[in-house]
C-alpha cells in the first residue's frame, strides 16, 4: 500500500469543509478575470487590483468546491483517516487499533451527513479590500497570474487524485500504519513552469497559492 505523507494530510484537509455532504460534479472550473489580462500588475488601479483578487480567490474557491464535490466520498474517507491520525497523535501513539478504527468511522460518517459550506461573497470582498497594496507591487501581467493559478489548480487536482488512491478503509487502519505515514518524508511540491516567474516576481501571489517564492 502507498504511504501518505503528513504534507498530503494537511493539503487535503483544505477540502474537507466544502466536500463533506457534497454531490458529485464533473465540472472543472477555470479561473478567469474581467480585467484586461495584457495589463501589467503595476499598472492596475486599486479597483482593478481588487477585482483581480476577487476573481482569483472566487475562482479558486469554485475550483476547490468542484473538486471537493467530485471526490466527496473519498474526501470523507480522508476526513476519517485524519481523525485517526489526530487520535494517534493526541495519545502519542499509545492507542489501540480498535480506537483508531472507531475514530475514523465516526468522522467519516459525520462528514457524509454534514451540509457543505459555501464561501460568503462578503468574505472575499473583505480579504481583497487592500488588494492594490500587494498585487500592484508586482510587474507580471494579469494574464501570467491567471495562467499560473490555473496551472497550480490543475497540479493540485492531480495530487488530490494520487493521494485519494492511498487512503485506507477505516477497518484497515492500525497504529503501525499511521506511524509509518507520519515518518515518511513528504514529496517536494512541484511548481508549474508557468508559475516560476510569477512566484519570483510576486511573493503575494506565491503566498496566496501556498507556494514559496523562488
């Protein structure tokens, strides 16, 4: 069986809130913006910078919700596995396999019965209120940022699919399995080629996408 790194456990946790209770949806939304993509970030007005931020964040949220819905059952299985890992960690590894199985099954059931959460539009607007202070400090074009976001989302989806293949059934979970997973070195995250310039030039976008500026 494949090992699950702690990095992937954390990454997949981002999907749990919107995935639990979701329905299957085969759409794969692409992030777009209404702002002229040929414009340099440094040329954007405060209003345009805020619009870019709202479009990017809103598109990323839509993509996350879509992926979460696509993998609703699997993500709830991940929720169960994460609960087992938490139980293991809180007990410093001194826990019976049966207790780990119970923690997994309870969390998975709770996830499947939960109502999906939606990001409020007001939350996005509040976060992007000061967008001009960081997006406008960059020099890459709006189009380069959009292309990077879409490439990063595509990479995240492929990583999601690979990680889902490694999730064990609750009945299979043991303390030894979790110990092995937690001590496995995480695979270094790959930065899409189209993002290299963006992340180097614009640390704010790198931070938004959860990447380190190069």
